[in-house]
C-alpha cells in the first residue's frame, strides 16, 4: 500500500432511527474532522465538501475518493442509546479499495471526547502517521463532559451561523452548555463566534458584539490554550476590531500552526493577506483552502474578496461571475459582481446586481449602501436619499453602520457628511473601517482631503508591499 497523505471522513450515519438525532451524528462528524485537522502531516477534507455526500448511496468510496482527490476515505455510523455512544468505522485505501480499518468504539456519553480521539488515533495508526509527542498527548487526553452540556453544544453547532434568529437560538443552547459544564472550552469559543457574526453582519454594534466575544475567548483559552478556533477569532478581532495588525498576523499564523487543515482559517488568512497587499500569498492561501475543501462554494467568493482588496476589479468581476453561475441565489455573489463591474467603470450594470443582492438578502446594508452610492453617482439622487432616510428610521431601534452611511454621502458629493460619519465609524471602532477603507473606490473622492488623510494616519495601517 502506498503512503497515505490525505483523507476524507464522510458524514456518520445516524442509526438511532430518530431524525431529531441527525444533529448528533453530524456534530460527531465535525468533531472527528476537527481532531484530525490538527495533524499537519495528513490532509483532511473539510466539513463543507464531505457533507455533500450525506446519504450518498450510489457512489462507492473509491469514486468519492477520486472526486475529492484523497488517498483514504472513511465512512461510519453513530448510535446513541441512553448514555452510551457507539461509533462504527470503515476506512479504505481509495485507489485500490483495500480495507484499512473496520472497527467499533463505544463509551459513555460523558466520555464522548475520548471516544472521538480514540477513533482519530486508530486512523493515524492505520495510515502509519508519525505523530509529534504533543499530538499524541492530545489524542490521549481523557476529559469528561456533562452529557446534557455536550448535546446542547452540538445543537448550537447545527444551527446556521449566518442567520440572526438561528444565532440567537444557538446562544441559548450555548448558555445552557456553559451552565451545565463551565469547564467545557468549545462552548465559550462557539459563543464568541456567534457574537462576532452578530457584529460583522451589523445586527449588533461593535462594542455590544466584540467585547462579549473577547470575554468568551479569554475564558475558552483559559480552559484550552491551544484551541485553534479561539486563536483564529482573536486574529479576526485583532484585524477588524482592535486594529492591532501584529496581533492579527501572529494569531492567524498560530491558529494555522495548531490546525493546518482548517480551510476556514486559510480562507480568512487569505483575505487578511490580500488586505495587507500580499496578493501572491493571499491567492496561495485561497488555493490551499480549496484543496482542503474542494466542493466549497467560497472558492470564487474568496478570490473576489482578495481582488477587491487588491483593487483588481476586472479579476473580481470574473471570479464573481463564477460565483453567480455556481449559486444564482447567493446575494454576496451578486454584490461582488456589482462591485467588480462598478470598479471597472460600469455603474449602471452594477445597479442591476446590487438590486438582486438587496432582494436576496432582504435589505442587508452592504448591497443597500452599494445601491445608494451607485444611484447617487449615476444621477438618481432621490433614490440615494431614500436609502439614507430608511437608515435614519432603522437607527432609532437598531444599529446602522456609520461607514455605510458615509459611502452614500460620498456618492452624493457631501464630503462633510461623509467624513463626519467616517469619524463616527472610527470612534465606535467599526469593523467596516479597517476592511473597506484602503481599497473602497467609494472613498476615492475623499482621499485628498486632509481630514481623510488624518483618519488614515490614525488608523496606522500596515505598509503594503510596493
């Protein structure tokens, strides 16, 4: 048998007979992938790609292995009965269909973390991986977890992190998990990411979102100082909220050192590298993420975001067209295509994409701001003013990003108002400010103003390579 350097863990089948237990089987799959993802010498396909094979009956494991370009494929099942959990695993060498592992593992639910690590350790033994002493020690850890807390954690993990109501529902489950087991680090880390998403989708103000996120991360790292997702989130906060570029870079790299197979961390680091002006590194990171998650839709979206930061709007349009072709219902794909078009000098074509993005996102402020600016610069000032009036009403009951307001005023040619709202964004530490300010063509008419130059100086951006 040839050396095994890559593996795909397919979604575990739920044998309980209860569809309500699907979250448990999917959660166990995620956790097993997570354990294996910490081993740098083994490429592990990420969750997004393998979940597309959930319930797959027609394709053989060898076929799936070829589609995912991996050496080994593992399938299995999970059965929870009372307080006992049983995992059955079957792994093959994909090129020859040779059986590598057929084994069952069973433990009490409170020992489920050890159960997952036993399966991961068996896989590493069968594929003859050489583990570092640190990796071996982690796989042999035997921390128990409150069974009800773990179930609440898996329920939270099963909910959509990008939808406001599901985030809030997941936080109820995470609060329960923390109450039942205050020493369970992953619950704090998951809760931090929910707060971060509430902030970056602008459902909470920066302070109301990111300060609780930092508090949750501090607690999570007290309990597990080498949790790669916690360090990844610290990197995001360093970039977008604390504006501490050195910490952001250090934490991104440490997160990748801890979990070299985590596609999401590679993607976010690719965006950060592009923002930093390191275009070649950014695209290489995006490619690494694609290899780990070959069926992930975010590949073209990632390229679009990198090219936005590099102000390469033609390449952004090209990548975004691929996104729209892959998923015509993605509002981000239509938004990015519009930005690429407008940045390439086609504002009227961009308006059609912005309108589609606004419709699909139910009025998200990103496409609405893009629409407001495009309306203004193409002479439809009344429509731009309507958007500002709508935001004024919304701000009475919720949060509206001052950066987004500034972009519309910039389109209307009202420099004083635009700069006033940019300063408000600075005062509240808006996550939009570091992300957009350097590359955003909507700011170009302001760049020569001394007040804008002062803002750039206060932001203390890292110097991009020439």
